[in-house]
């Protein structure tokens, strides 16, 4: 049996504080943007900028999961022919699996580099994920049609040992509290 390949790569993150403004963009059912904005410590504006969490002078790694959203949507259309396109693509039906796969990749990376601190929602910390992924040769489509990516960053923490940032289950991106962010960004 072949050894699974967990995708991560060293990268210079593209930092752009304006990506935090995506959280206040209106989307269906939320005219004021994500209801978590300003409420959760893992959401802007309370989430710290990346440079406050990890040493940018040390290597920074991007770790990701690529989810086959196109196939998932085809399966959902066949199972539910009366559903709207919005129902077929609803993140509640696919993101838990995709996030679990991302956590498996993070665990594999941490088994080799346990000192790293992992930031599960780098956009909240002022990182342009689309531009950062382009630096490792991955073009993210917006909105996602065939592939959806879940992305985290990891680096040497300023203080203490490596860990997941915002690891409490209710604060994990992809949780019910982050539905708005997930639905809007596809990540």
C-alpha cells in the first residue's frame, strides 16, 4: 500500500489586511456579512495579524486539502434532482469531510515538525490565500466549481510550542459558527 501524500509546502505568505474585509461582504441571508465578525476571537477584527502569531523570518508552510466539489455536486444532483444549485453546493454537506482531511494533513505535518503553530483561518489574520496558493503553483477558482481548497498556515510561534490556533471545536473554520465565512469564501 502506498504511503499517503499530505500536501504542504514552504511559502512566503501574501499578507494583505484588506482580505479581512471579505467578512463584512453581504451574502444570502446575511446582508451585513458574517455574523461572527467582531464577536469571535478567531474572526476579524479581533483575530491577530499573522506577524503577531508566527515568526515570518522563519520558514512558513502552507498546508491544504483539495476537495472534489464538482463530483460532490454531481452526486448531490443525482440524489436530489429537485434541489436548487445553492442547495447542491451547500457547505454543510461537504465541508466537514474536507475539514477533517485538512486536519489529517496538519497532523502529518506536525508529526514531522511538532514545534509549528498552525493558523486554521489565515484570512482572518490578513493573508490572501488565493495569492499565497499561487506561489506554490495552485490556482484557486472563485467561486469554486471543480475544486474547493481548505488552507492553513504554519510557522514557528513567537512564544511557546506549536499548536492549532483556535482549536476549540466551536471556533474551527467550518464549524456552524463559521458557516457564513465558509459559504462566502468556499474555504
